[in-house]
C-alpha cells in the first residue's frame, strides 16, 4: 500500500462517520480537527473502523498519530503493509 | 391558590399512517390503517407499524448515524410541534424550556445491535461501540432533542411502559404548574419495532397479532382479535400556561382538564379493571366532570383477548348506560400499538374532533365481541357528534401502571 492509498482508506472511513462533511479539499498536512467537524468520539470511530475493516490496532498512546492525513499515512501505511506481508 | 390553566399549543407527530396531524387525522377519518410487513432480526417477516418521516428534515446525517431512532423521532416531533405552535423559538429563554418524553423502554435496540455486531467478531468486546452508553441511557431521546434544539432546561424521559405517552403530558403539566419551566415539549415516543426482543417477548406471551392482511391485523374489540401489532411512532406537544399562550396570541388546541395515574399492584402483565376504573374516576373528579360530560373516550385496548374485555369492564363501570353523549373509540386499530407513543398519538388523533365534531371510528371490527359491546362505541364509520367538548384518553402499561388524561375544548 502506498501512502496515498492509505490516505484514501482513512478518507473513506471519515466519509462514513462524518457524512455531512465535504471531503473534496482536505489538506493532508492540516489537522483533521481543524478543517472538519470531528470530535473525540469521531476519532474513536476512526480507530474502531480501522480495527473492524482492516484489522489494524491503534493503541491509545498513538491516537495523536491520526491527527492529519499525512500523519495517518506515516503511521498506518507500515501497519497495512506489515499485515499484507503476513497474509 | 388555583393551579394554572395549562393549554396545548402545538402538535408534532409521526405515525405509521401519517407524518403530520392533518395527514394522520385524514387517514383516521378515511379508515386507512398503516401496518406493513417488516423483516425482524432472527424472526423473519413480522407485522409492524413503520413511520416514514424524513429524518433529514431536522437532523444532519451524522446526528442520525450517531443517535438513536427514538432520538430521531423525538427531534422530528419536537421540531414539528414547535413550528406548529408558532412560538418564536429564537427568543424563548432556553433554560426555561422543559422536555419530558414518555418511553415504554429504551436501550434494547442498541444493545441488541451491539450484541449482533460483536457476534460477527467472535464476541470480542473490543468491537463494542463507544456510542453504546450515550445511546442506551434512559434519557437518550430527550437528551438528543435538547442537543438538537439547544435547550438547556430539564430534559428527561419518563418510563411508564405503555402509559408513557400520557405521562409526558401529565408531567409537563405538573412542571409548568410548579413554575419549574415556562414552556414544555412533551408526549411520548417509541422505536420498539427495531428490537426483536419485543416481538419475541409478545410472541412468547401468545400476544402477537397475526393476519394475512396487515391492514386488518390490529383489531381491538373484534371477536377474532389475536394480539398486538407492534409499532413505532411519536407525538410531542407544546404546553404552556394559559396566560403565556394568550400573551403571544397562540392557537390553542385544548386545555388540560384533569388526569390521574395509579398502579394495579396485582400482576406483572395482566391488567386490573378495578384499578383502571379508579384511575378514570379520579381523573374525572380532578377535572370536575361527571362521566356524562365526557364526549370521547379513547381506549387503550391493544387487541389482546383478555385486555380488551378488562378495559371494557372498567369503562362500563364508569360510563354505563347513562352517558348518551359519550362516544368510545380506539386508534390502535389503524396504527397498532405505538408503545410509549401510544397515548400521545391517540390523543392527537382525536384533538381535531373539537373542530370537526366527528369521532373517528375503531376499524377492523367485523364481528364485535359481545363482551366489548359498549354503549357509544363508534365502529368502522366516523360518527358526527352533537357536541365534542371533552376527550378522555386512557393509557395503561405493564407492571400495572394506569394513566387517564382528560382534555377539554378551550373556552376563555
């Protein structure tokens, strides 16, 4: 998985959990919370959907890694690739 | 000191056969029921009363996703009632608005959904939703409504089984009279068709209706009645003290005339006609009315073989043969049993009688059970009444809670 593909995975999840938001211009380097109406429960949704849909675990200590699309990609892409390598 | 006069100034509702009072009433007069078949988890196709309002009229998609069906129904009904009341909501002090919503139960739907959800993950509870607690707390429907409206006064639910719809109105009346709030949004809601447990529970009680034609399935007082049709729905009202309503020139639907609530203390599920009789009589006393003064009695009857007969016994004991202007009807024959919304919806369906002097009938009675043959029973066709100045609304619930609410035509 590339980092761009990883960003798309995260955007797909956000599209479901924040269906009123316009995601066409999300800036990858800006905190998601600063450009979208997302609260702490929504971030727990992102964590839950990563777990349910992709088998990815994000420990609480790492939640800050989900702050922006860029940081999501940095943090999650190796996890996706490690999972793909296992299977 | 005389208690404040409390009046109904707005109505918002969603029923299986209508999403506004006008649509609901038109269907009640036209004999149009609203029961359909619905897939219920683990149970397959079941008869149910389903509401078809548009949740996105007053909620964002995310609110619908995060919230509950009961919350969504409450928000729809509350917003519709506010719009109907004509109140300038922007200028209303938000900390003086109370929200009092009757519920039969709350939390079953979300709990069942989550157990089903984790069953897909080998019952690993790390897949259990973090929304479970805010969705299942008993105040959820009222809390979601306060979030949507931005009101900061008291907002909570009243658990009273199937007597809950009346209880919302009764409690709001009490709070207005106590001066706790200046404006109340109140009534009852139900999301019950989204929990298989209620269907399975009534089926195990042998109390779930069956019929090849869904529209004929709910048939209180009919000899062939065989149980309850479970429905969802909601009806919320705006209630105000008379002087406040008059000061803003509000349209007044009716005045709260009297009420009573009591308990059977006799059985978990079986009704108790003696206590029902006491409840009706006490409500009459508090309203300062005689039985013959009541022009419409809207029955609670749910179409269970025993329950209908017992309520008829209670009504016969109070109204007997000497109330020539008292008409008796039932609304569940159209919409099934809307549980916590039942009392509030059924009252709403009858309120327009003050204007059109027409009593909506009980439909689906092909063969009247002689034990339910009450004087004044309005069967299958609307009845033009000489006078409709009062409506008495019965709502009874499990664990033996009874509520009777009487409203009267507003006369300054």
